C-alpha cells in the first residue's frame, strides 16, 4: 500500500473537508454560548409539550420585561431559553407572568453569566489553545532531538502542529455550520473537546513518528520516502484499532448519554476521526514533502 505515493490526493481530500468550514467560519463564525458572550440560560419543564403559539408566548413575556431573547428551543416538554442577562428579581417576575399565561410548570435550570466574565472566559480559552500548541512543538522537538538524518526534530514538531491545526479547523468548521443551521452553541465543553482532540491527535501522530525514528536508526534514510511509508503501514493497525475503540464508546454515549453532553460527544467524534486521518495521511507525508523540497534545493 503506497500511502506516500498518493499523498497529494490525501491533502486534496483534507482541503475539500476544511474549505466549507472555513467559508462558514468567515461568513457566520461560531455560535458562542452565554459563557463567552454573557447572558442567561433558563430551562422550563412543562407538564406536556408546548405548541408553537405557546412558545411565542414565552418569548413575548421576556420581551415585555425588556430582555432580548437569542434562541428558544424545545425538547419534548422542556423549553430552553437563551437571552440577555436576567437577574433573580426579573427571573421571579418572568416565571410568575408565564404561570399566569401558561399554567403551572417547573424551572429546571437558571444560569447567568456577566459580559465581563464571558470575555475573560473567551480569552482564557484562546490562551489555552495557543499555549498547548507551543508546548507540543517544544516537547516533540526535544523528544525527537536524536532522530537520524536526513530529517531533524524540528520538522517533526512543525508537521505535528500542522496536522493538529488541520483537526482544529475541521472541528471549528463543522461547529460553525452546526451553529448557523441548527443553533448549536460553542460552550466550555466545546473548548474541552478541542483540547482533548489536540491531545489525541498529537498522541496518534507521535506513534507514527516514533516508528519512523526507529526505522531511520535501523536501516538508515537513503530512501526516506520508503522508510516513512513502511513506518505508516507498520503502525496503521494500531492507530485504527485505538481510534475505533474510542469511537465505539463515543457512539454509545451519543445514543444513551443524554441531551446535555450530546454536542460534546459529537465534537469528540469528529475530532477523533479527523485526528486519526491527519496522523496517518497528513503528518507523515508532510515530512516527505519537506524532505523532497530540501533535496531539490540541494541539487540546484
């Protein structure tokens, strides 16, 4: 199986997956939750499912109290309202007015985040992603410092980060599309999923890179392309089996885990599949492309 020989086809496939998401990110961006923008999230549990007209009544009660409603969703007999900040007095008043118009119900959840805390959370999330990426480059460069020629440890670190960026862009692109068309929010669990995917992607990439280093020590790097291709094939079963076991667990969680973690699990599923693909078909082929460019320059 000549994976390296078809490397540009794999790169093209990655672009086909990433470009729609990038366009969505540019046009629509992500749909941030109140944890990042500030606001309130309130869940009302009714005895039975509400009709469309009664959902409109819920919205009108909020607007009468001069509170902007961002989204209203329902799942069975539960109604999820995302709005501007609602303090406790307003919450009591809104609940009372809704009971007068819609009958008795329970408030299952009430959460409010101020805009200052929201902006701080956003900054911390960005910092976490940047710091994690920088530390990964340093770690891989140091860990692979004794790799034999014709390559070097810095290239391993850079190629791992490029594969990592691929996975993050895939995940962000999908959730930008989900957010625009299905109202899916990017919350703190989404940031957790992104960081988890980063860790998994790098872990899977290092397995392949480590085999490349071993083969370079054992047989030398006269035919670097063949060494990389053989290394990928030798670790292919392990990578696929490891990912498959994780995917099976995530599918079970998606089916039986409940509403609150559904999109967190979806994010992990997308990230794990993308991370497995990029580790095999992007990261190692990039090493070969880099080496080919250097060889051409040397010949010139």
